[in-house]
C-alpha cells in the first residue's frame, strides 16, 4: 500500500514508459508532417476526436470505479480480519478456564490464528511459504494446497476438544464458532477477488480507443503552432494512459505490488496484538518503519 507522504513518480512512469514513448514519437511525427506535403490537406473535424474522448472518459470512469471498489473491498475485508482475530483470542481467554490446560488451548488458538493470517497473506500473493508457515508445513508434513482452510479446520477441532474437556456452555461455543465462520467468509472474499479476472477485452478496447484518439487528434487541431500541436497530441492520450494504468493497478490488490492491500504488514500487526494479549506484560516488538514509499 502506498504511503501518503512517500509517492514514487518514477515507479508509475516506469509502468507506462513504452506507451509514453510511442505517443511521444507519434506526436512529433504527426505534428511535423501535418504541416508539410499531402498531410497538410487532411482535416478531421475536432468533433470526432471530442466524441472519442467523451466515450473514453465514460469507459475509464466506469473502469476506475470498479477497480477502486475491488481495492477497497480487499482493504475492508482485511480490516475485518484484524478485528475478528482479536475477537477470537479475547473470546477463548474469557470462556476457557485459567488453568494450565485452558492456557494451553488459548496459546494453541493464538499460534494457529497467527499462522492463518500469514498463510492467507502469502497464499493470496502466490508466494512460496516462508517463516513460521514453512516451518509448520515441514513439521507436520502438510501438502495441502489451501493451508488457510486447513488451519480454520484446526480451529474447529481445537474448539470441539476444549468444549468437550471443559464442558463449555453451548452459547459460548457458538460465539467462538461464529467468529471462526466470519474468518472463513473473509478468506472466501479474498479468494474471490484474487481469482476473478477483470475482463481483458475491456482493457484492450480502452487501449485501442486511446490510440485511435491519438491518431486522429493532430488532424483536427489548429495548424498555427507546430509545438502546441505536438504537446496536445502527446498530453491528452498520455493522461488517458495514466488513468487506465491507475485502474489496472487498483483492480488486483494481491499481486505483491506497492498498490497492494498491505496484508504482510497487517499480519504482523495481528501477530503483535495477539502475542500481547496472550503473553500479558511481555512487550512485543513494534513493526519496523518502512524505509521505502510503500508497505506490503
């Protein structure tokens, strides 16, 4: 996720550099040859370019809105994961007895929840298992493809054992199970966002229209100033390219990019909160301040 005070213009320009180069080359060539030879007699009404520009604006407005909705839903879901993770540990602390066996179950819930958050974060980004997740996989010789779902099943089995051992009240058991269910719902929403591909044909159509606008624009502008014509031929399509690339970056919030939902940072925050709740007075390390302009 980008940080408000640290934005990298160079990162964004690097993503659209080839489009900008193509637009710049065409703007210079079209703006130059439009004043010479047969090209000087070619005139396309500016209303045609205005019509295409209006159509592009409508399509990009819809595209940007849908992309932002996906990005914001992902951030909202992970906000709910933070809250439900704290709630789960708080519930087991309140509902289970404070003896050695009860504390053992509480710590088991805590470790499983921390592991679940890191596994979900790494799984969504299709990263190799690392850290505590990899250690858990190696220790238990687990080869499941959906480790977060496996860990939620472990939550349910742990809850069933604790309920049977301590004769847990049914209402309390239902409350804990409801929290586990909400975590499962959040996992499903993240997987839906990750696995639902934004229609490629939509991007191709917008990109095609931008280049059509770029092609027609110099033949509808005034020919009095060559430099102004070149600048306008470059700037207008470049602005549309920037808007399109912004929407593309937002539409996929789990791709290990600066614009991602910061699942790694949120997982570390959850781990810090849970360990503080379970260990009591033990001071947990604060997350390191990023030295770059974004957090993951």
